[in-house]
C-alpha cells in the first residue's frame, strides 16, 4: 500500500505543478496585455489631444473673415470646420476632409472642384452650390 500511496501523491504533485504553471503563464500574458493596452491608450490620448488642438485652432478663426453673415456664402478657401458644417450634408468628418483637401491642393481653383473632396458627391454639391464661393 505505501507504493500505491506514493504513486498517487506523485500524480497529485504533477497535477499541481502543471496547474500552477498554467496559471503562471496566464498571469504573465495578462500583464503583457495590460502593458500593451496602457501604451496604446497613452498614444491614443496624445493623438486625440493633437486632433482636439487642431480642431480648436480651426474653430477659433475669426468668423467675419470667412463667412459673410449678410449673404450666407461659405468661402471654401477660408472657412473653418465649424463654418463648413453649416452646409447641407456636411458633418465634422466631411468638413475635416474639405480642410485637408484645401491644404493638400493649395485651395480650390473653382467651385466645381468641391466635388473632388472625398465624401462630396453631386447631390451634396447641388444642395450647396448657391452658397459656395472662393
């Protein structure tokens, strides 16, 4: 009987060792995941802050120089993101795309070029063409 008891104890011991190694490796992987998540989150917060700074610099532009209140015209080469969003069918992402297009291409040469902006199709152009100016 002592031989079978030792055999049972050794199986039990092996089971404990295997179980503990499994738990240990899982904890190490969890710590690694947590560290990677924290690094990602810090980078994302820096990126978000950068975008927020850019957005606020666009929205702080003087309103009188970009959009004329009396005529309601939106000057494509000068309007900031907030003013562009006053156009029909233009949200924040499309307004940002308009500003990026303007920066990349050096401004609009004519009003029809507005349709070249990603997300601006003929329907949005038609809704707004009477309010667009350079």
